[in-house]
C-alpha cells in the first residue's frame, strides 16, 4: 500500500452541515472558511446584503429568495488537514439533493439555533444521517442571544431525535449575559468578547483556567457557582464520552458558540477534526471498497448544469472512494460499460473553480459532463464497480408542462431533458393518451418554481404548468401489464419514463392500495426497476 495514499486519507475529513433554514449555516460555513484561511473577510452580513441586490449572477432565484438552491462543495486547508465541506440546501423542497449529498459525506454537523432547538428540517435530515450511521456533531448557535437552557436542548435532542449528547463545552449565560464557554476537557474558560465587526476577522481568543485567580474578573461569584453546579451535574449525571458511540452516531459531541461573532468556531473546528472519521469506504454490489484500495474509484452523487452562464456546461460531482485520481486519467464507467476519460476536473472554492491535479478518497471532484453521467454512476480504474446507496426518490408532485410559445417548444424540451439528467425533475410521457405534452414529477413543490425559472433564464422558453392531482409514482412490473386497459380508474394514470418503462401515477394512498390489492400479479416499485441495485430508499416522512 502506498504510504502517500494512507497519508492523504489520514488528513482528510468530509462532512456536511445539516440545519433548518436560518439557524446560521451560511454564517458558520463562512466562518469555517475564514479559519481555514480560504477567505479573508467572512462578512456574512455584507454577503447577504450583496446577495439581495445582486442581479447578474447565476441562479438569481437563489438570491432573490435568500435560499440556497444548489449544493456546493468547498475544500479548505486547516492545520494540515484537507477539509471537504459539502454544502446542502436548507429549504425542505430541495431535500432530495441534500439526501444525495449526505451519501457523499462521512460525518454531519447538526446546527441548531439555541432559541429554537430542533426544528422540522433538522429532524428530517437527522433521520437520513441516522440511516447512514454516520457520526453527528451538534453545534448550538446564537449564544449571543437569549436562548433555551443547554440542559433543555440536550433533553430535546434525546426526546425528539433519540440521540444522546455529550457536551464538549458548556455555555456560561446567554444573550447579553453570555460570558463564554467552559471547555470540559482542558477545564479552561474561553472568554466571550464581542467586537463590533460582526465577526469579519478571527476573534482574539482569551482562555482562562477555571481555577485561575483571574477568573474573578471574568465571572461573578453567582455565575461561577452556577457553572460549577452545571459541571457537577454533567459529570455525575451525564453520559461518559464514548468514542465508539460517537463513531456509530449514537452519541453526539455537542458544542456551543456564536457563528456570527466567530465565538467558539475555532475550538469547534479543532475538536471536530480530531474526532471526525477519516474518509470511509463504500459498499459496492461486489463487496465493500476500502479507501486504501490502490485503484481509483468513485460515484456521482450530483449533477449540475449551467453553473456558469458564460459556459453552458454541466458538471458531475464525484466523490472519490478509493485510490488516487490523477488529472486526465480514464476510468471504467459501469453503466456505459466502457472506459471514459475524466475530463476537466475542478474543485470548488466558493463560486470559483480551480483546476486540480489530483484528488484522494473523501475529495469531491467536478467532472465536465458531456451528457454521459447520471446520479449514482460508478467509475473505477481497472474494471466495473457498482456503488450502492445514492438515493433516488419517487416524485410526489406532478404537472403537465407546455411551452407558452409553441415555437419555443424545442428549447423547452432541451431544458427539461437536461434538468432531468441533473436529477432535479423526472419526465414522463403519456403516449397512450395521445398527448404530446410531457408530465414533470418533482419531490418538493418549490422545484416547480425553480424549473420555470431555469427553463426561462437558461433555455429561453416560458413554460406553463398544469398541476395534476397525483401524489405517488410507481413503476409497474408484471408480464401482462397493459397500459391501455390499466388506465382510467379516475384516480390514476399510466405514463412512461425516459427509458420507456411503464409507471402509474396515483392520486393518493388509497388509490395505490386499491391497485395493489386488486392486482397482485403486478409489482409496484417506487423506483425504476433498473436502478434498484440497493440504491433505493423512500423519502423519510
Ligand atoms: P442559514 O444559512 O442557516 O439559513 O442562516 P444564515 O447563516 O443566513 O443566518 C440566518 C440569520 O441568523 C442571519 O441574520 C444571520 O446573521 C443570523 N445569525 C447567524 N449566526 C448567528 C449568531 O451566532 N448570532 C446571531 N445573533 N445571529 C446569527 P439575518 O438577519 O437573516 O441576516 P443578516 O442581515 O444578519 O445578514
């Protein structure tokens, strides 16, 4: 085994931040980059303000609505580590994208607003992390504001999510009375100092041992006594730190801080990198692939078109599972059954792309995609390898789509085709109805808005969407299935996917149940049959 490969694996960490919108993910991400030396001025306030007024950049919708629509992948160096942060969209309608991104991460940081606690989107995303069994770290944010008591938050984690927390540090006060955090390991107090710059530069850190005489100038007697009481409570009543429970996602190391003021970001990053797992291998159909396998391998978890409007290109994001990627190399594309050249790889530094020479397990590379990749595709040096586990979800919202101006139909079709390859939408045809207009299915209803926006701005066609009353799509397998006779019970409709496979759209649970009961000769699948190699999961409720 190459020692270089081992060394590169050892210094890599790949993770994603999961949170409910507004918990401070953008802010924390910027601060992590700031500490990684990747940007000199974090300035979340400025960036957001600029975002609100920017009109010329790509994905204007994202800016107008102040939500992050697409995931981006960032790599930054920090104290000898190469840290890969996979950013995930916060809005629930884009959760499909988030789930796939989590398939490429080895750990998750669950960001919680101290005043709000566990919110619906946190809960959903947490479930996905649980399913994958990856370590989950908790960062409780906004301590500079009044929030819930830390004990209450720990309790909520256990009651709502079913995970126990191990506080790595402990907050002293909150809001205007926030004094800092006590580090349980070093027994030092990190003293909170708020400057007026909104955390645009690194904070000067003042660390005072709890038993130092100087502590008298930091905490009042009452604050000191309360802290001691809390510490005793945690030491006696709390969980012991158990590394194996952290690794299996049963115990969450918990941190407190304030991303906006940078407070607690560095201690968090230091501890996180120490505890977060090394890049893990992945399960393939033929067996588990270790990252130390010499031969390069990886899987595509995301496809993104038109990232840069001046280059009409498409990027396939590939997570390296094993071996070393070298610029210009070829690898075997399992689905296509042939070698392909992995062209124009890039890594992403915020919105900028930089060409890369090599990449290692845990890294994500962006491959130029002339239309040959699909989500879930595996690439491997020296022969076929099929990785499992990139989830595909069955759409839950449907609409017939038409070009407003019939002369623009071609542009519309091109846009639909490309966006379906990205995995943003699924397209179904309805030939047996004699209808030319396709049906589009999406997992979250907001994706319709994105679809309309992107087809107009990237392909120059305005589209009309007529919503359909269906909520489930099921591929049908069975020798006697005949779309014509199966159609029209009134609460369902048969369509075809892009590969010509039949599937039925059902109005509701009842309609699906009814068909299943009445037709035991057919199997109704929530994902296309040829994609089923263990890669199918249902969207968590
Ligand atoms: P998101 O990506 O999770 O949606 O959250 P984002 O970072 O955009 O933060 C949401 C809001 O919370 C922002 O305020 C941000 O400044 C604020 N915030 C983030 N971290 C902290 C923190 O540690 N303390 C406090 N007090 N606030 C925090 P905003 O008013 O929406 O925007 P802005 O005008 O401040 O930019």
